[in-house]
């Protein structure tokens, strides 16, 4: 899967529909995580597709929360995102806001990692370091089991995501922590400009 969309176009579309710093933080984080996973999973040549799909996956959420994943195709058409990217973006809401199933490995990773980055981010903010750099899988597992912690991050979706990938939760946790380490500094740099 490849895309002719440039990062510049993707970013301007994202910023046109997203003003909340938290939403931009999430978009940059998922972008960086997907970039890491593309290389990790042997799809280095598709890195831009994975990354830009991650950047744009929630593009419609801030303005159209009731039509999440339904409004996205129309917004993505503004930058000629193409059918593949539209499918990938919509499939991250499978079972929640649409019935487009994640098929490609990239789509399964997006489905699994999207919700998990929220949990890891919340756990990182609780740490003295305020960082994911010194986070261990064991401490994330404790946060995962504590249902009151970051209750908005659906444990069911994270479990389903691991299942779709055929991975144990531990594998999804350790890889996604690594992915977030890889982009923490770059995400922070971009947030300084927000
Ligand atoms: Fe998301």
C-alpha cells in the first residue's frame, strides 16, 4: 500500500479539522507509532502510507464526533487520499462506529495500537519522568488491569486488537511501548508548535 498524499497535505487537512491540542497530540503519536511499526513489521517501503494513515485516522472526530468514521471519506477526498487510505482510516472504528473490517496488517496494527497509545500516554503522564522512556511492560499491565485508570481506553478494543494480530497482550504492549519511545521526542517537538 502506497500513497501519493504528502505529509504537508495530510498535516494541513488534520489542522483544518483539529484544533484541540489533545487531538493533535494523539494524531502525532499514532503517526509516529505507525511509522515504527511499518519498519518493525517489514513494510518499510510503505512507511509513508502507514504514518500518514495514522496521522489522519481520527481526522473527523473533533468536528463530527457523532459521525466518526462516516465523515472521514469526505474529508480525506479533499486531499485525494484514495480508496486504500479511506478504507484503512475507517477500519480503525470497526465494531464501534462502522462495519469496515481491518484486513491489511497495517489496519490491524492501527486498530490495536490506537486505543493502546491512549493508555500508555496516560500511564506515562503519571510517572515521575512524565515519559514512556523508562516504562516497563509490567507497569503497563498493572494499569491495564486497573479498570478505573484511564477508563475511557477500552480494554476490550485492545484485547480484540491483539487477537486480530494473533499476538499475546504482552507482545502488543512491549512493541507499542517501543514504538512510543521511538517518537516521543519528535511528538514533543511538534507539540511545541501547537
Ligand atoms: Fe485514535
